[in-house]
C-alpha cells in the first residue's frame, strides 16, 4: 500500500450486485479503483468513474489491493495469483469452496506477508456489533443459546442454485450467520442441517429454506434459519442471544419500521445484506485499510474465514447424511 497520504490503488474482480458496495466503500477512502469482469462492466465503471482492466492479471499488475467479488469457485485461483504478486486481498464470502482451500489461501497470504480479509460484512453492522460486545462483556450472563435468521428474494443468477458449482443456500447466504455464531459463541464441535426442498444432483429449486444447528465447545447451541424466497420478498434478518441473566435481540424489519431496508448503493440486492445508516460496507473496508496501515488485525481474520467454511463443509455433509450431526 502506498504511503499514508497517498490514496490506495484498488482493483475489483467481478461486477455483480456486491461490486457497487465495494466501489462505494473504497471511493469513500479516496481510492483509485479499477475493475475487471468476464463481461466488460461499462455501466458500473461509468457510474463510479472507475477504469476497466482488460483482464484479472492486468488488474493485479496495476494495484496494491485486490477485491475478489467473482463467483466462489474462482476465489482460490484469483487469490493465489494476487498474493503471489504481493497484493493484499479482500475476498467475498465464502472464502473458498472448502475449508482446505480456504486454509491454503490463508497460508499463502501469511507466507507472502500480505493481508487477507474474508468479507463477512455482518460483523460491521452496528446492531450485531452491539450484541457481540454486550455478550463478551457479560451483559446477559453466560450465553446459552443463539437464534439467527436471514431470508429474502433469491438471487437471479443460475450458479447460486448449483451446489456443485460453488453455490448453495447454506454456503452463500447462511454463512453470514454461521460467522456470527462463531463470533459470539466460539468453536463449533458438531453441525446438523436440513434443507427444504433438498437439492437434486446438487441443484436447488426456489423457493428453498434451510436450518443449520450448531453445538459449540462451550455448550452453547445455535440455530440458523434462512431462505431464498419468492421474487419481491423483503430482505430480513433477526438475531436473539439468550444468556443466564437476560437476552438481546435485533430484527432488521423492526429497525426499518416494519419493512426490509433497501440498499442505498445498489437497488438490485435482494439476497444481500442491505446498507444501513451506519455504512457497514464502508466500515469493513476502512477497517481493512487501517489494518494494513498499522499492522493490527482486522475485525475478521483469515482464520475466521476458514472456520466459517469448515462449518459449511460439515453442514453439507449433514445434508448428505440425512441431517445427522457431523463433527467439525
């Protein structure tokens, strides 16, 4: 990264719905942005005044930080190419297709002396951060149970519904809440999962819902429910943390006056965590930029990204085993 007063040079690979949030966040820091996509992202580049690189390698050559926003199966290869050239990396969740691949990414970044941020943006939402801080401070006594949910209109791109191609409701959507459960309650020892309807040869049909139940090493249990539902379904998330001395809860619909809040950056984000006034996407990128500048850890570490994917691995193993608990 350039000197403290120079703007970072950032390249984003991928121009899907989440790209607008990343561009907005980096430009809020004064970054010079370049984007690359399999289809030339002219409209997105014009909207944000960004340049377009001819391909991923040309982009990596021009920047200090690479944001990987492309489909999950591409994450490992793109990250390793960027890391090999000494670039810091922000990688959208899930970090990789499997925990073994995610660990390979983390090890490569560590060996190269560059930073890797798994983009688990929900940690930067103020309401979730307040609950985590209160739990850590003992505000509800010893944590006993967690309930989390996340649902909305399903994505319109076909690969999201193909578990064999890196998609899947649990892998792509519920990983947000899996990361929250790990953040709040720590290491997971076993996972069970159910999905309705089940996938057929790895392909999902919408609408689809799933439940993932976690047992943590400290005895806490977490239940995570989610769904990709019908077109126009408002995006809504909830969290409830129950302890021996009280409970804390948040409902995004209640915060928004009874309806889901649309993104202020990009309106076509039905399945994405929406923007709120506390600008979580900007907070995420600002945290990473400051971590690079100072050498301190970011709020989300590579190990956090690996751990979340390991739980996802176990959840899919549980689905294949008819919902039986799978050790992590």
